[in-house]
C-alpha cells in the first residue's frame, strides 16, 4: 500500500505536470475573474513551493545540516556549478542561435518574451519568481522527484538526458518551430542542473543555488539592457 509520503509526492508531480506541462494554469485562469487570473500562475507557484518544501522537509533539513558542516566544499561546489552552467548555456545557446539563423527564424522564444514583458510591468514580481520561487519548484520537481526516481530504474546518463529534455520542453509555449529551437538553449541548463545534482550525491541545494544564481544573472542582464 502506498505511504502518505509517496501519495504526496505523486500529487505534487501530477499538479506540476497538469498545471505547467499541459497548461492547466491557463485553463483555470480562463474561468476566473481577471483580478485573480492575472496572478494565478504566481499563486500556483507559491502553493507548489510550499507544498513541495513540506513534502521534502526532512530531506531538506538533513541536506542543509550536511552543508553547514562542509561550507567550504559547498561554496566551491556551487562556484564550479555556476561556471559549468555558463559553459553549457553558451554552448547550447550558440547551437540554438545557429539553428535559428540557418532556418531564417527571427525574434526569440515566447518564454523569454513573456519574462521581458512582465519585467516591464512588474519587475519586483518577476525577480522574486524567476530567481527564487520558480527555481525552487523546478528543482523539487525535476531533480528531487523526477531524476531521483528515474535513476532507480534507468542508467544515470539516460535519466539525466530525459530530465534535461523534459526541463527544456516545459519552457516551450507552442509547437512552432521557433519554440523547438528555443528549447535547445534551455536543454543546456536542464542537463547542467541534473549533472550537478548527480555529482553532488543528490544534494538539492547545489543545483538549486546554481539555478537561482543563473536566473539572477539573467535578470541583472535584463535590467541593464532595459536601461
């Protein structure tokens, strides 16, 4: 019989998949008053962040205590992780851009466009969700849940690729060719976070902090470019 913990993890996984992979949040928003609909995605992220943190609280506390004993290792691990993320972002971003030019596609992916438009209207809101809450929910789902359980039945390299690909595909907003090309850029980040997670013995704080710092760097670049 399934334990309450695994039931909770299953519910968390289903909620994330339905709401963000299959755009269930947009369906919910369409039947709600505009005052709520405009902020529904952010509210859902907050709920999932709190629920996921509660589900994994014992593991999170244990891993945090481990980090407190090895602060120096954690610092250099995150530093190396950030450098690795930048390398992967440059490589896969370059591939994405070359494919875009080869196919004669203009503009950028809808995910990036949405972030920029939201930033113009509510910069503080996008900073909090893009740099803190978003990475927390994504790491709890993709690494702490999906990658961890895939590795139990699949080779590690295949698990990393599947999770990296899933991470990239969830940043698509349509099936247009331009969105597939944009997903190539996100694949670099998805693979990097998964590799860091595995390398650091499944301690979620390593990819989580690297993810937050990576998004924060992108946010800083966005702020500078908008001046």
